[in-house]
C-alpha cells in the first residue's frame, strides 16, 4: 500500500467516524455515544490515529468507552454535505 493509499484510507475512516457519530447523535440525542471498539469494527481495524486526529480538531470527545460528536463535528459533517451537493 502506498503512502497515498494510506492517506486516502485514513481520510475515508475519519469521514466514516464523523458520519457514524452524527447518526448516533440524531438517533439518541440524550445518549449519543458509540463505543470505540464499535468504531474499530466498522473500519475493520484500529482507528486510534484517526480518532486522535478528530479529538485534536475538536470534532469528537471520548471518555473511557464512548465517543461522541461535538457541535464542531456536526458543523464539519454538514459542511461536507453542502460541498458534495
């Protein structure tokens, strides 16, 4: 796998994480978390790098088990939806 392939895959995983957390927040606004291990399963491998990046950007918060999208993360997802429309 080339570096370009790795970067492209990482970008796709970050997008998928944000969309997954966005959907979780819509479905359960009072308990919007998704378990870190469920995100690993969704991506068919560890997502620690991608999750760390999203946390540093302020798009996701994480406790010991759950990951949740922030308001900034919601804005990022919605900006992406407008750009692709």
